C-alpha cells in the first residue's frame, strides 16, 4: 500500500506541475494588470472592434465550412473507398503544417494571381486583406477539429439504427437528418466549438493573409510590437475573457437547443 | 405464394450464401434454423434489400423485387439488436415510419395507439428505449415495424435479448400475430423456438438450406447428422449394410453389428438412434427384433429428466434414464452393461452428407 501511496504522490506532483505551467502565466498576466489599464483598454474602440470582428469572422467561417465539413465527416465514418487513408491524411494536414507556411500557401491561392483569388477578383471580391480571406485562413487551420470530432461521432452511431430507418421507409437524407445527425450531435457540436475556438485564436496564417482589418491576435501582436508588454497585456485579457464567455455560451446553448428540438418533436404529436 | 427466392447467391468476405431457394406461402410461419454463422441474417438482409445478391431472384407476391429499393419492398425487418432509435421516445420510434408515409396526424396517432395496445406497451409510450427491459424493447421494435403493415415480417433472432421468463409471452404474441394472418420469416439457432412456432422449417448450414419441410417432417426424418443433432439426437453410426437371405444387418465403422428390420438399404449410410429409445440393463432384453450390445459405462451426467449415461461399446451410445431408475439400479462408471434397442428404432438418414463437416 505504501508503494501505491508513493505512486499517487508522484503522479499528483507531476500533474500539478503541468497544470501550474498552464495556469501560472495566465494568472501572472491577470495579477500584473491594473483595473485602470483594463478600463482604458476596454473603452478603446480599436480593441473592442477587433474582438467582435474576430468572434464574428471565426463564427461565420465555422458555420459556412461546417456545411461541407459535416458531410465529409459522415463520408469518412460510413463509406469505404480507395485512398481513404490519403483523404484522412489531407484532412489532418493543417494540424501539422507550420501556420505561417499555411498562410503562405493560402496567400498563393487567394491572391489576385491565385486560382480562387483571381476568380473572386473577376466577380469584384478581394480575398486578401479582407474578412473573407481571414475566414478562410481561420478555417484552413481549424477544419480538422470539426471534421475529426464529427467523424468520430458518426462512427459511434449504431449502423443498425440507420438500416432500421431505411427499412421503415426513410430516404438517405432523412436518415442523415433524423437518425445519424441527432445521435452524433454532441460530437458535431463539440467539433464546431473546437473549430470556432481554434479559428479565432489563429495568428500565423491570418497575419500573412490580412494584417488589416486587424483580428484580436494580430492586434495584440501589434500592440506588443508598438507599445510593449504593458499595452498588449490588457488587450490579451479582454480577448481571453470574451472568448471564454462565448466558448461557454455556445456549449450551453447547444445543449439547450438540442433539448428544445426534442421537446418540439414531442409536441408535434 | 407470398415469397420465393430463386437460387440466391452472395459472396461475402469469408463466407458464401449458395443457391438459396425457398418458398413461403401466405400465412406461413417459416423458421430458418441454423447455428450462428450459417448465413441466416445475411439471407434476411438479401431478402429485404439491405444487401444486393450476386445472382438469383427474389419474388414477393409474384413481383420480382430483386433490384427494388429497400423502402418500396413492403417488407418489415426486426433486427436482432432491435435497433431502436435511442434519441426518440417509444412513441416517436413507432411514429417514425408513419411520418414518412405522410399520414394525417389523427391516423398516425390512432395507429400508434392501436399498435401499442396490441403489443401491451401503451403505458411506455413516453419512455426512452434506454429505460426499457429486453422484452419491452422487443415489443416496441415489433410495434414500430407492424405499423407499416408489411406484407411479410422478417425477425432476426427475436428472443435473443429477452429473459428466459419472458420468452413464452413473446412466443404467444408471435403466434397470435401469425394467426391474425401475418406471414413471418423467423431466424433462430434455437430448436425449441422452431418447434414451438414454425409451420415450416428450413435448416441452414454453411450458407445453404440443407433441409426444408414441416417441423414434423424435418425432425423425424432428418436429412443428415447436422439436422439430427438439432433434434437432440446424439447416437450416430456410419455403417455398411449387409443382406444375407432375409436377414438385414449392418456393421459400423467401429465394428459394432446391428440387426435391422427389412428394408431397402444403400451399401453404406448414416444411422441415428434416439437416446430415449435406448434401454440400459445388466441382463439385456429378449426378443427377435432387439439389438443387445455389450459395453462399459464411461460417463454419467445429470440431465433434465434424470441422467444421461454414455456407454462405450466400440461405438459410443447415449442413453437417458430417469432418477428413479438410477436410484433402483445404482449404475456407476466403469461398470459393464448391455444396451438394448428395437431394430426399428434405428433410422437411416438422408444421403449427401459431407463427412468432413462433422
């Protein structure tokens, strides 16, 4: 038993060190910032505009790319096809790429000379130094979080329930929306939130696509470069607090929405 | 004819369904009996269209449905694991196919209510499947399929998730459904289920239907050792038949000699002997039509009726004796005894059995 206790102590110590490593810098940042600094930064229109802009672009990017990402996740969970492993590798690629390298790759694609950028320019849309370009940079690096979480969710849905729905007369699209998606809902929402969170915190890829309009991570970097640590610190705290608030809010809303959806379904009868 | 399959073939990963031809008449209760891995579930999935066959045809009420969409076949299937929708209440599970049929709300509600009452689950409608027992889940799955009014109902091991104590009530319910005109194809590995429910039985083995008929026909005249085993028969003897003037006899592969009644015998074949027809004694039995075989008791095992005694007489014989008989005779392992049975208790089973399978 003594050995067992020693084992517990060693593991508890190691775990505490890791937690401390995460908490200490954040706590230090909070402790070293005065309320006056916070008040001034919070009332700076450039900061507030940047924070809201970041949230809006990250949310929009997640929402729009989910339209394709969720079906891709379903295909990865349910279908067998040649080179499936290669496709999975492509999905995971943004996670292992250096984000600045991802930004450079995207810039070539989105600039006026690029494939998409050139086509967009003909339609009068500029993708570089623009919200659309920022959204794509955010999505590029964060899509694997949504696709992989949703894929795991769909894979965990018992295939028999989908077959049973087919036997009861449902079309494939009805099966997807009434059987597969509701059962994989938690994983899809979890992936959605992870993609949103990862997207709004992206700096490396975004800064190459668009320094302006400034999203919060770029603004924090800009404040640090221009005015130093004391100016960047309150902006960082505000961004962290707002991001945390929305992170929690989306989780709560997603759970609520799922329950409301179920109650509405009951009420139709 | 309600359902007919014509030489259905399907190659799966490590297994093949071969030339499956079966006929199910309207109102039949057809039981497909076989061990797990025999291909029963795969056959059901072919019939209902979840898997396309490589060859062959499926005819339902005279119409070739082999390439028809699953949703349009009019076949109901209840899966072995029931596949209830866990995120729906019982009511929504049963309502699901009715919503697809776009029935008016009132009719939907009426049908759900009727099905729930018929299946005795009216008080469970607001519950989620996770809060139901195995028997209740089974009833919900049946109700959900029956509201679609299928032409034919396919059941994959319907007793698998039901407690032994509830099996009788499910059996009664299935019999009632069938009496009310529902044609049923029921897949099981349980001989008792087949006997108690089937109007016709098909025995499946290694992707083939090896015997088909009424339960009486199949189990009193098993086509081979596999079917005989399903009927609970353990005494099997591969023998060479001998006729000398008007005396008929045979010699088993282990050199045991049996007298046989007059009959038409092939040169060799498989004989079966029901354990209940075997008498065990120390002095043997008298009579011209009696075989007396000397052997030694090898094993004594308790059985539902008393004991099953294994006697080694070159061949192994299995005899059932009652508890009272055991109390009187006090047989012990290693004791010499005589096995007696009437010559007409020996039955020759059909040809075509592949010896390597057993």
